[in-house]
C-alpha cells in the first residue's frame, strides 16, 4: 500500500493533533536548551530539558535513560527549577502549554470514549491538575480550535528553532569552529568566485546540470562548488540562480510533473515516483526551488511536519548566513499554503482524478 492510501484513512485528525503536540514539545525543548546549557552545562541539558517537557505534559519518560534520570532527587529539583525560572514567568509560554495540554486531554478522551472513571481521571484530568500544581495553568480557557492550535504549534516550533539556531551561530562565531561539511568532488578545488582553494569544511553549493550555453560568461560556474559566503555578495548570483530556476520550472511543465504550489519567487514541485528517482524512499520526494538562490530544499511529503521543524536542513546542513535566512523565509511562506502531508496528498489525488 502506498503512502497516499495509508494517509487517506480516518486517522487524519488524530495524526494531525499528535503532530501538533509533538511540535509544541519539540519547540519547548528548543526554547529551554540555550538557557539550560548556560546554567547546567551542555551534556546535562538534553536529558534535563526532556525531563522538564515530560513533567509539564505528564508524559512518562520514553527511554531507560529518562527513567533513571527522574529517579535522582537532584535531577527532580533541577526540573522544578527550570519550570520555576524559565517557564513560569513567561505567560505566552504558559498559554501555549495550557492549550496543548487541553488538546491532549480532549484527544485522549475522544479516542477512548468508554474510559473507566479511574482512567478518565488519569488521562483527562490529571494532566490539567498537574499543570495547576506546577503553577503553569492559565485557567478558564476553552480548548482552542484544532486548526488554530495546529497553526500556532507550527509557528511556535519554528520560532523556537530559529532562536536556537541563532544562539548556535553566535556560539560558532565566538569559538570559530565546527562547520558542517559537504564532501568535495576531487576535480573541483577552487571556488570560482573568490579564486581561493576549497578546503574541507568550507560551506559550498553547486548546481546540477548547466543552465547557460558555453559562450555565456556564467557557463564556467555551472556544476562548480562555490562558497556559500562568496555567493552572498556575488553580483551574478541572481542571474545565475534565475537561469536554473527557469530551467527547472520549464522541465516540470514539459514533463507534466506536478507543481504543488507556486509564488512569484519560489515553487514547490513533487517529483514523480519512478521517473526521476527510482530508489525506494524517493517516491514522495518534494523539492523547493528559489528564484534568487541556487540551492534546493528537499523533503518527503510523508514527513512534512518534520520537514518544517528541521528536516529541510538534512540535505542542506551547511546553509548559513543570508542563504539560511532566505531558506527560512521561503519555508515560512510554503508552510502557509502546504501546511501538512494531508494537503499534499489531497492535491496529488485531485490531480490524479482529473487525469
Ligand atoms: Zn569563494
């Protein structure tokens, strides 16, 4: 059964909501990490932050490390300290958490309407009571509408991730280290923009194919690895990128591949199974092309939520500076029109029915 069939089941609502809850939890982790690292150190912070999120959402630890962690009294004290100092004073954060826990409770209930009283209390009331005990509950509110909740969850996790990335990039700037790298093709040793030799660890982008005739002055840049940093100020970047953009866009039209969404300066295309990539796992590959930058963002329709959280950096780990900024900007626009897997699946199915 293909992923399209699987996703058209009746579990859509449930899955959406679970995704939304996960987004809020991940966002909260991103939010807490930098401050915890300052106060508790880098190694201790990830398990601490995970324990904080579990405590806030009344979730049991998901692994043995988590279970051991919370058995230690000092760790529990630190969890409470983080809740007290980093979450409680921020009303907006408490609101997001309260909304999410309300959604979580309603979800548990609607999934098992025949709960025994004891289980009802455990699943539906205890998480709210727990928030109250922690001093985080914003009382009196209704459960938010699902679409609004999902939208807010997406915005929340993106904002938290952006802050964390910003924090990380500042750390990098001060420690002058640790760039993620691309493997360099042996044949290409210099960046043609600055003329300097490429060293391992340089963040570069290269295009695929050639968008210019050999007589064109930009022909020699085709396929060549170019420093991302050099590209920021390269006066030919837009012309160069535009040519690739137009070429790819035309290819989509010529081949009748599906453009899922399109704006003035970006488009999202679905790469059909078997035509372009025949390997398994590529059947739901989606690409985002941007008119003024030559890098491509790849994602899988089936993991669209994760793609928006941080999956889009998987194929482009070295993006930084203005390129990263541009990628984020486009991603936030894409998210508005293609918010989830189901939207993509619906678009594809509608098109298949038309054929
Ligand atoms: Zn360069």
